[in-house]
C-alpha cells in the first residue's frame, strides 16, 4: 500500500446513509451496475471490469462464486507468465493478489484455471528457495490439489520437511515453539484460503495466547523466571494475540466468526482485548454497512504505536501481513456496501496495484469519482492509475498499462469536466501512455496520445517526444518548431537536464541538415546549462546530468572529457542500480561505436561489480562479444560466459543472449521477433553480424532499416544513427569553456 491512511481519511466525504440491514451481509447503499457476465471466462481485456464486478458481489452468492472462478483463473495465468518472465517479485505479489480475493472454503480446483499447476509449482519453488515455510506450505498444499499422481509423493515430502523444520526452529522454550507454530500457521493462511488453514491458524493462535496467559499467571503467583526470548514471545501473544485472532476471521470477511473468537479469548484474560476492536466488531455484526466495515479496516491496518513517531508500525512481528490482508478484506466489504464512498474505493484500488492487478484500480474508483465530483477524489484516481501504469512499465507489461489507461476513461472524462482543477492533470496520463507507446514502437498511437496531452496542458517534455516522432517521419521543419516551443515551456525551464535533451535533439537535426553553425549553438547552450546544474542537483539527478554532459562533449569530439563525465556519473549514484545501469550502458555503448574493445570490457567488468540485472548485463556483454568477433580477440571469456548463461531464458532476452553466444543465427533472431521493438533490435544485430562478416554494404543497408523502423526509443536505434553518421555525428571543437573539472 503506497497511500498513507490520513490521505484517504481526508478524502472521506459524506456518503448516503445505508438502508436497513439485509441479513448477515448488509444491504448495499449503492448497487454497482455489472459490466461483465459472471458465467464466462475472463480474458485480459475484461479483467479490470471483472475484478470490480467481483468486489461488488454478495458473499456466498452464486454470482460471487462464478465471478471468483473467472478472475482467479485469469490471475493465475498471469502469475504463471510472470514467473516465466523471471519477474519473481511481481509474480509473488500477483499470486498473493489472487489468493487474497478468495475466502476460506471458496477455493476449488477449477478456480485455479488451466495454468494453476504451473503457477503453484513456480510459487512453491520460489518460497522454498526463500526459506518461507508458511507460504511454501500454503502453495504446496494447493499444489497437491492439482498435481498429477506421479508428483504427489514429492510434494508430500516437501510438506513433511516444512513441518519438521517449523518444529525444529521454534527455539528451546515453550513460548518460542508456540510462537513459531502460530506464525507459520498464520503465514500459511495468507495464501491458502482453506477451512483447514483457517482452523489451524485459530488453534495455533489460541494455544499461543493460552501459554502466554499461563506464563503471566506463573510470574504473578509464583514469581517464575523465564528467558528474555521466552518473555518477548509471551508479550507478543498477550499484546497482539487477540487482534491476530480477529484478523484470521476477517481475512475471509467473517465478522461473526471474529466476534465469537474474541469473546472466547476474552474469557481467558479480559485485559487482552482491545475494547474499541470489540465494539467495532459488534457494530458490524449488528448492522453491517460501509462505514462500520471501514472502521474495522482502519483499526486493523498496522499503524503507529502510541507515543511513537508516525511511520513506526506497531509490533505485530510476523503477523503484520495478516493484519494488512484482513484490513484489505474489510475495506472490500466496505466498498461492496457503497462503491461511491471515496475512502474504501481508494484503499482497495491502491492495494490492487500492489497485488499485481493495477489495471483494475481505475474501474474500482469509477463509481466514487462519478458520485463525488470532487477534484481531490478525481486527482487521487488519476494518481493511482499512474502508479498502476508505472508498475506495468517497470515490469515491461505494456498491455497492462494500456488496460489501466482504458479503464481510466471515466476518470479522465471527469477530470476534463473539472477544467484544470485536478492534480495530477489528465494531460500527464495521456503523456505517460504516449511515452509507453513510443517505447513499444507504436508511433501513430503515441502521437495521438501526445497530441491529446498537449490539448489539455502545454509541456516541453511532450513537445520533445512529438518532435522526435516528426523528425523520424522526415518532418524536420515541424520538429524544429516543436523544439523551439519546448524551450519556452515551464517544465523545461525548471529542468536543466530536460532542456539539454531538447537542445541535443535540436543540434542533431541541424547537423543532419548540414547546418554546422546551427548545430553548434544548441550544444554550447546545453553544456553551459549542464555545467551550472551539476553542482546543484541530488546524486541520482547529477548522474543524469553528467551522462548528458558526456553526450554533448562527444558531439564536440572531446572523447577524454566525455569519459571523465561518465566517471563522475558513476561516482554520483554508486548504490542506485538504475543509474549505474544507464551509465555503464552508455560507457559500453560508446566504446562499441568507437571499436574500443578495452573500454567495452572495462565497462562490462564494472557492470558485473555493480551486479546489474540480466536485462542490462546481457546487452553490455553482447556489444563486447560483437567487438571481439570483429577484432578476432577471444582472450577474455567473460562476455561469452554471460551470454551462454542467459541463453536458455525463455524471454526475448534469452534469444538475444543465444544470438550473442553463437547459438542462434541472425536470420532466426529476426524471424523470432514479434513486436516492433524486438524487430528493431533484431535488424540492428543482423546488420552488425553482416559487418562482422565483412559485408560493409549489407551492414549499412541493415542499419538504415533500423533508423527507419519505429523503435526510436531503443539504444540500438541511437547506436545505428551514430555508426552511420561516423565523423559526421560530431560538430567538432573547440569545446566552450564552462568550468567543468
């Protein structure tokens, strides 16, 4: 959850009073209109609306069971795909998201869908590697349901080993053992929504509480002494045990079961029960409505201790995740009973982003935005949508970002109607989606989105992207006009690095047009601005500034000074892997263009020291390996070893590595490309393969294909332009004196 609860509280507006209760589950104040059918399979395009419709369905109804089957099956397919894409953290979060939607007793084998086995097998292996016995047990227990007979003995062996490990690592004392068993059972319940898992968590928690009461009574009556470790576990049980007991039931939205469990525990020691929690539970049981469920959600969500600074969480230890899930489930009930209430809608939507279902967040917010017509609520909806799109972008899931943007259409319409009163503005969403489409090579779609952004708000960054598209299409006059306009925009005036990027593109266009004088002035202006900015920026931004300084200096032909700027960029953000990856990629890329094998190898070595991710280090290694082939130098096996190690990756990066390692022909790489950006990359490497083979003419033809392709946001696109430009890619010296070190 990224949003602080006080922000959500500030957005809580007056909502319509709930009508008379309707049995155990209450009567919704707002009957959300369904968009999808409950009895059909859910595809990716339907997913946002299907999640929203599921959350609006009444517990234990046929509609809910049908909708749950469709949503969970689709999410498990996504979990399987994310594991195959090596996006393990996202896959784990997405798996949790699927299971958090399911309540005790609802899970069926059919609900797991056609990819349930693969998803559960990958999750089980991942949790086992992490040593997370509670989650590993949960996933293995569910895997047992769908595994073929031949695999069940192996799964049972894993379950037996987990049980033994949990018993043996609990510690030497009674309280430590009981605490370890309680924690493992509670963690299992997070991901296994079965009656057995719930009942086991209840039993282990009650036993934990009972043993703590016995310790407390023994100390009070007999002065019995215990170890510090035993005492800490006893305190945890006494202070948090009853809240955990409540959360076990509320994880499934069962307020009646939670109240009964609390009353049972209260008989052992009334002082353990939080009076406000007891009152809130009784209120929900007596008359379930949105506000009362929301009170429970707020109460359960881990927050500051009394007297502690905000941000310090109460010490629920290993049970904190359970409280978060129970709070989320309570917020879902609040949302079901009134989808127009802003706080539960925002709470649920923000959590869905964290659980790998971000494209559903805008759909969940739609009713509240329409009902409230409040700029703050609309702005929050757009902000959450941008979070979902940003997360999808990080995971290289452009389809998810597109679906989030599409689901946000009602929010964007509401924002447009408020005419500039909303922050973030709808223009920013259009711009973000436009940037994503540029990265994906869909330039026509990108231009429409960027034009839509400009219609709503003037932006230098958007004008820069539109200028790049115009330049690519041969509309140089229009591109230069947009760049001139960008220099007058407020965001460019406030961001020296963005201003430098505008000036660099301006220079490159003029240089290609043969106007050396017009190309020099923007470079000189950029260098002057960047020199001033480098000492006035934070470390990560300073790294970006230094990389831009290096690019400008290279345009002037000052190679040594450009190298020094890249050294400063590495020094500016030594622990930031994104900045390190960008800087090392620039180091190796410029060495590749110059044919400097020694510098390329040194850059690759730095990438290994920085422990860059596979997606970064493979490309660096590929550029080194291509230089080695060209220069017939095989003295250092590092690059080849990296490529061979990644060549079995099922993703596109694996095909790139296989090509670099000599296991895949260039023609097969091109044939296997399925997206515009993959096609651009494949064309580039096929062209370089021709160059290595001595076919200079064929290589140049291939590189011209690259720069006419739509992949203009790729590093390979820029490398192709520089290689074809040769000496013409520079405007020459002298370098303006601006006080650089």
